[in-house]
C-alpha cells in the first residue's frame, strides 16, 4: 500500500461480445513513470483490453471488473460525457491506424490544438508554438507546413507521428499506445520510442500494446503476454524476454527473425502451419537464363515534377544484379526510392534514364505488347493484399484470373492448379469459395503469394510483404517464402524497412537513401561492417531484444 497511487489498476477484467468471451480475468497495476507492455498475436485480446479501460469497448460489449481505476478513481460506471472529458486530458490514446483516427477534413495542426484549446488556458500563439514543438519532436520535417496539411496529404508514417503528437500534447498521466511504431521506419520508430520514454521520465504511466518484441524490450519495465484473452505470463521485461516460462512466450520469441541466420526456420511447423505439403510434382523451372542474372538494373533514375513545379528526384543512378535463386534485399526509410525502383523493375514505370534487363534481355525499353509473353515470369507481392484484390471475386476466381496470364487455360486443369496453389502456400482447399475479406491477415498474405505464383514466375518483387503481420504469422510467411524459393528456384527482390527481416531473408543487400544506393554487398558483410554513416545510423536505430542478448 506504500508509494504513489497507481495510475491504472485493473483486477479481474472480463469483456464479452454477446456469447463471445474475449478477455478473461485480466489483472495488472501500473504506477506513474512505469510501462507495461501487452504482447500477443492478433485476436489475443490486447486491443480489446486497452479500449475497455477507457470506455471504448463498443456498444455491444459487456465489461466487468472487480477493480478498474485511473489515479484512484473508479471508472467502471462512467458515462460517455465523463469519458470524453478524461480522454485527451488525463489519458492519451495512440491507435495503430492513423488514417481512420484523424479527421480527414481538418488540418493536422488544428487536430493537435484541440486538446490545448479545450483543456488549457494557453494563448493561441502559445498553443501554435506547442503544436510545432510536438510535430518536430515526433520526427516530422518542416513542422509549420505539415501543421497546415490534411491527414490524407501525409504518408502513412507521417500520419502516425501526427496522431502520436495529438495524443501526448498534454503530457497525460496515462498513455495507451496500441502498436505505435508498426507503420514507421527504424529511425523514426526509434525517435518515437525515445519520445515515449521521455514521457515516462516526466511521470506518465504507459500501457504499450505491440507484437514488436524488440520495441517492447526498449520501452517496457514489465511485460504481460496474452493468449486467447488471458495473461499466460507476466513479469519484469528482462525475465520474460530472457527466460520465458510459458511455451507460447517461447514461440513468440523464436519467431523473431533478429539474429536468426539465413534459411533458419522461424515457425514450428515442418512444412506449413496448415500441415499441407508442397506438391512434389511442381518442380523448379530450368533454362539457360539460370547462368545469367535474372534482373540487371543499370543507372536507373526517375524525377517527378511536384505541384510547386519543382523537380523531385525519386531515384538516382541505381544499379544492381539479382542472381538466380537468390534474394536481394532493399532497405531504407520511406521516400528512399525503394518502391519507385521496384515499379521500374516491374515495367509499371518508365525510367528517365538507365535500363532494366530481364533474363539478360531488354525489358524496360520494350512496349507493353512486347513484354506480354515474358510478363508472367515476373510477379509481385505487396504489403496490403486486400486492397489489390477485386472485392467481387472469391479466392477461386482470383486465382483463376491470375492463371489466365499463363499458358494454362483448361478449366479442369485450372481447378487442379488452384488446389495445388492453395496447398503450396498452406491454405485449405475449402477456402476457395470464400471472399478474401473474410480471411485473416495471414491467410490473405498467403493468398497474395499464391496469386503471384499462379503464372509460374521466375522472379518475385516482394514489397513490404510482412510488415503488417504479427510476429508469429510473419515467421510463417517468411518460412513459406524460403521454402518456395528452394523448391521452385525463385529469385526475390525483397523490399523492407525491417532490418532484421532483410538480414534473415537476403543473400545481398542494397541500402537506399534519398533515391540513391549508398551501400551494397553481401548481407552479413554490410550488417557486420557497415561503411556508410546512413547504414550505421539505420543499424543503430533498429530495435533489438536486449534481454538475454
């Protein structure tokens, strides 16, 4: 009973939606200046727990607890009006999806200023100064013009930083951060984690929800691991991460790619998590192109004219080779030119200067009609597969449509091939009739991989293919890509801002900054002995699981 009153105290919290009991007997206490991290996979109950603590569980929810208090105040029976007065002033809430959390019709500066206007006596000039100070502290460049922009005019990472600024503008006593760094590059994520650490030093308590165990390691004093709505393990961060006791915690840690050598399995399944073996009759394609690079990029450059009629160079003098059966990782922050380079390789964007060769033959210089016969050999996997699926199509129709790009057009053979593709990526054949919107995130990403494989490609461009996935699902997808590469002889151009993923998956790596390649070479050489200051800064900013290192 000694010491300050807990900023947050919860005992035996239970949350149900109808007959669905999603949070069971959750208890913890959080004192000023401390940070508790709730970790676990999607569906484990983390976010429902957090939202229940601040009156946002939803109208169809039933929330019960023996104790639920903020700074000693019982909040179990508070109404919506009282909660609106508390949120923002006493409790800051940082959500993962900034696009839906920020008002698309209001300027970012006005969004952040609201809490100051409603809860302080600061003058307009003082409030404006505080807004710019916050935008700069969360890593937004040119804070003054950014304050005048709408959320839709910012990149995903910029929106997330603006949302964080709006949540912490009043230095609230309690900050609930739900996946606060998921959409951010390593250096910006490090800035945000440092900022959250400064809030703690000023006395704010923090409840952090994340599947990023490395980020958790950097911020949290203690960790509670959730599975199926229950806390299965909890304790000081260094003990939970360094000497986990529960098998579920051990599995989460094994799934983290950091420190795991190339071709080391991250997920426990021997083949795929669905138990479906890779069909042996699908053999790796062979041909004379195996003796030469599958992709050769020479001095690629691309410049855009901005609305202010200023030239913006997105890519400058980028060159590389991708060898058969190999993975070339491309790493860098948002705006470094990674995706623009990928679009030029795919033939979706014409370079201003330079060229791309595919299997030793001209590619970027061809008309699309001249590429048609070769295009099925080059596929792509994107970060958000759902947005690239036709919402009117079932899984079966999506794959049948992808097969039409290849040589196979017989309906009976198509059905057989669809079954093979689903098995190849570890999906049950019974999912063929489902709409992709009804699938989990991991299942949708597997479907995206199956669709990319449908025309029998030789090369896949993987643009942030696992950045939106939980650590265990990410591990399964990375293992799947590794299995497919070895089984089918695929080559990958693998783009990511996650250095641990790049190191685990790649043979060679390109480091991009400001549209240029600043360092390249074998992945272990670059990671163990970086030569460029930017590479060293990226590696320094990349979070690591400190406990047990």
